[in-house]
C-alpha cells in the first residue's frame, strides 16, 4: 500500500501517518523527520535544509527529491509506505508519479486531513516533539504521561524552532501557495480522499481506516 498524507502544517498528518504505519505494517516516511535528523547529526544536507526550515520555507525540490528517492531504495519500501510531508510541490508530486510509473507502479490514495487555519496555531503552539524517536504530542490534546518525557522512548521533549507563531504564519502561507494545489492534482488523478481533521485523533483514524478498508 502506498499512501500520501496531505494537509496544512499541524493538521495531524504525522500523528495519523504513525497510526497507519503501525496498523498496516508499512514504513512511515516523513521528510521533515529526515531533515531534522540530519540537522541533529550536523550533516551537509542538514545544514542546507536548516536555513530554509527555520524561515518556514520549503527546502528546494532538488535536495528533497534526492533525499526521498534515496529513501525509496531501502528494502522496507517494498511493502509500500505512508508518505508524510512529501510531496509538497507540484514538481515533487510529478517526480513521484514518474518514478512510480517507471516501475509500473502508482499510489493507492492521497488522504487530505482538513483543518482550518484558525485551529492550526493552537495545535502548533502546544506541539511537543521527541527528537530521539519522532514522537509527537500536544500539551492539551495529546499529553504525555510524564510532562516533558516521551511516552514511547523516554527521550526529552522539545518545542520545534519552526513552531513559533510568526514562523507558523509563514508556513501556512507557503502551504496555501505551494502545497494546497496538490489537492486538485490528486483529485484529477482520481485518488483523493478527505477526512475531517478537527475530530479527535481516534475519530480521524477511524475515518481513515474506513477509507482504506
Ligand atoms: P509539519 O509536519 O508541521 O508540516 P514537517 O516536519 O513536515 O512539518 O516539515 C518541516 C519543514 O521541513 C518544512 O517547513 C520544510 O521546510 C521542510 N520540508 C519537509 N518536507 C519537505 C518537502 N517535501 N519539501 C520541501 N521542504 C520540506
Ligand atoms: P503535522 O504532521 O500535520 O504537522 P502533527 O501530527 O505533528 O501534524 O500534529 C500537530 C499537533 O497537533 C501535535 O501537537 C499533535 O499532538 C496535535 N494533534 C494531532 N492530531 C490532533 C487532533 N485530531 N486533535 C487535536 N490535536 C491533534
Ligand atoms: Zn521518543
């Protein structure tokens, strides 16, 4: 199964993608997580990506595509995958369609998690992330058992530097300009499904399971 998650920053793509990955035993591939791991490890790619990410801008397609095409060569991708945060531009979506077509393959569906901009800022300001395992929590909507400590791995939680309100506004603007057009792209491809992302986490997941059933 090959799935793409669409939606604004903070819509809950990562939260749902992790649940899909666990339920369907496919890898969860988040380009944002891969960039953050590179930043943490001080790689050249991480240094380049950070200058864009800190400003709420997209990392250039060239860098992003090289990274994801390399990830697809890993053996776990044979089972399929759930892509979270990729593609984010029409050029990325076209490159993905083309890469799959070359092997006679295609995506099964693109799931758009719909959340209005008004709800996004409160989601982002309460988001807490575990850099060690990629776990994502919310101080109000999805708190950890112990404050500041990841339930999954015991790592320390932190606030992402790009979750500051000014940067969130910029990311929302970038989303509307560059990523939202993907909704029409996948509608034309005939594989778009939408879910109401304002419901609680478990209900959003139930809607997704109904789509994938
Ligand atoms: P969110 O989950 O809040 O949408 P992500 O973790 O997916 O955030 O992405 C964080 C940042 O990483 C983005 O703002 C962007 O700078 C960069 N990034 C992630 N994926 C891509 C991509 N496919 N293309 C370009 N930039 C990306
Ligand atoms: P994205 O990957 O789209 O940027 P996340 O999955 O990281 O989004 O979620 C953003 C924030 O909102 C996190 O703090 C997360 O715990 C919280 N969140 C996710 N889904 C929901 C939901 N359905 N209701 C309320 N909060 C949610
Ligand atoms: Zn963790």
